[in-house]
């Protein structure tokens, strides 16, 4: 029996740089107790599959005590596990099992807001002079009784909710049952830093920080200015949402936010823990990413929404994003994802063919930055069509049918096509398992050498085997028609990467030098006798040279 790998975050504080992070939405991963909802013991049960992917870490979406109005992103106790998911002992088992497989554990901390059922908010709303009266964002109404300003909620309607107990409004960026914490109060910051310490002491290796740029608000409560129509996009909110009509300079993105991030980094530093922040901003995402990750005293990495956008990024768009990032965040570090629990699965969103899926997977594995893989992505799961009567997501219910919410990407994992509910649960799942997912179950793909699952494993192994892909620089970014090409370099070793992101053949001139062909296991092309590279549809090419 081989010894368990030794994971020392303190000795390797850069473990996160270039890491492959596998996102688990626990409600939908594996139900171990037959109640139709995934849980922590289910994650333990499926750890061999996760390890087979060759990932460095897992990110687990919220499992804290919660009334589940927003499925765990409304926390009522930061330091306990909701009974739906198990217990603290079950969480400890997740950490121990993951570490035994050489996998680090990152958890989703939702610090910008709590549930209205959190004891802090219950006390805060009870009067205007209690010990926690200033722990949330409260305001007097405008003279006519309306909200104090024009701030909007991402989930629809005003960003303010009237509270009859205090005869004041409280701020909420999301559901009315998710009041925003007041980060201008140092006691709030201290309490949240204690939450981080609690989980670090339980062995977590880092955090995914939900809505990291929403923590602080403008204390003067100034109105957001309108955003011209030509500047709007659907990167962070669907086009039908009026939230896109404002330039969000006062309700989020406060310049003092970095001071809290520096305090959080100081708490994490003795543990060698790392954090990836979610930057939700449709206009300034890359700029904020740079602001929050520059230097060595803020967050290690952030992800913006450029590749979570509705439109498939063609070669030119990818180069544009990477160049914009270099300009906006020369010292920053990005974490890239094509899918997650909040967006339509990219296979459907970008209408990708099987070959197209493989090409974009290969691209993701070669990008500079860290990367996230969302559960089921490795199987090629398409977005599920969920009937309105089966919807659980309040976001989708609010904007149906123009926006159908997030349930379509949150349906249960499929493990075995021959079992009821794909072997996710022995009882009715919280969301239905789509019939079109069964043939993509893990069991079916394991026995099919041509299945996407094996390509993901090969692509991630390729990344792990070539350190310049994980931690190296990138340069010479360019395009040749539908082909994206760039150089990745580390310690005098260089890899030339070219990927045809289209279903038509393309030609490319190779850079000068003595190159060694690699990446044949990913379907990589050979250089031709004429010295050119003739790429087939969706085909990559990789070659290495050393100084």
C-alpha cells in the first residue's frame, strides 16, 4: 500500500499557482443517505473519481447551516454543517480523505451577506441600539418613504427591503432574505475573520470567496449612475435583468475592500492557505481582479466572468481577454472557468460539438492561471431542460421564461446508467436527472476509450507533466484565422501551443527553432515537410524547445 502524499501548504505556499480545482456542488454530487440530496459523505464516497481526474484541489459550494432560500448561499451559522449535508465529523472525513489522495480542500465562504435567520441579523433588526444594530446596512427611508437610493438587487427589484421593527430599510444585493453585512464596522470584519480561522483550524487549505467585490458599500449611499445601453452585457446577469442598466460604482467595488482582503490574507498566511475570489462586474472585472491579486498581501487569485459569458470566445476574443488581463493586472493571477453552478453549461451555451468540447478543454489546460472544472463538465453533460413546475432556483422563477435560472446546470451527477437516478440517489432527487444524461454516466464513459472523461484526464495530466503550463509565463499571443497560438515558458523551457478553434482546417507558420513534438495523446498535429502546420478541425499542436 502506497503512503499518503504529504501536503505541506506552508512549505509550498505557491501550491495554488496553476492549480486545477474541481468544483463540487454538494446538493447534486452524491446522496449517501437516500434523502434525494447530495451530502458530505457522498463526496467521501466519490473521492476516487475526483482523484482519477488528476486535480490539485476541490472547491465545495456552501454546506453551512441555512434555510436554503438560495441553497446555502444564505448562511445562518458559519461554523456548522447543515444537517442536510451531514455533520462536522463528516466534513472532517472529507478533508482527511481528500488529503489522503493528495487533494487540497477549498470551501465556499459567503461573507458579503447572511441569511435573515442568522442570529446576528435577528439581533440587529430587533432595535436600533442593540450590540449588533450596526452589523448590517440600515438606512432611513427617503422623505417620501421610498428606498434611500436606486440600488438594485441582482435577483430582481430594489436592493432595499423595509423592516417594520426598526422602521428602516436594509440592503440586500441578492434575495430579500439575504441582508448585507456592514463591512465598515470593524466588529463585523473581526467576526468574519474568526469564521475563516475556524475552518483553517479544521484543516481546509483555502477558500472560494463568493461575490468578493460586494463586501463594502458607499457610506453616503449615493445613487449609481446609468450605464449606456451600448456598454451593457450579460456577463454577470442575464440581459433581461435591469441590474445591467446601472454602473455599479457605489453598491460594490469600494476601494477600502482591499484593506479587508489584506486582513484576511494575514489570517490565512500562517496556514499556507489560498483563496480565489469571485469578481462579479461586467465592466471592470479584469481591473478588479488585478487590484485584488497584485502583490503578496491580498488574494492569491480571482476569476472574472469573461469566459463564463454567453457567447463562445473565438480565438481573437481569447487573445483580447488575455492581453487585457496582462494590461490591467500585470502582477495578478487569474483563475479560469468555462462552467460553474451559476451559468448554463458551456457545452450547451457555446453549442459545441464533441470535437469542439475537446479543443476547448485542451485550451483550458494550457492557459496561464489556475483553472476550475465544474462537476459533470468532464462527462460532457449538456444543460438540462427543467420544467417550470420542477424549478427550485428563485432567480429562474423570478425571470422565467426569458431566463430559466440556474437549475439546468445543477442537476445531479450521473454515475451509473443502469441505476435509478443515475446512482445519485435511491429516492427522488431534489432536481430531476435528465434522461439525456444517462448515457454520459461515469460508468459508461469509463468503459468507452473515446469518451470525453478520458480526454479530460489526458489534458489535465499534460498540464501536470509540463510545469510551464502551471506556473510559467505566456508570450507571443496571437491568432491566425481561427487558430489561437502562444508560448508558455519556465526556467528556460518553452512550449509553443496552437489550437484550431473551428470546424474548418487552418494553416499556420511555425516559429523558428529546434522544436520537439509533444502532446500526441491530445490529438496534436505534426509539422509538414513544407515547414508549415496544417491543422485539422479543432486540432491542437504542441512543441517544446530549451534554451
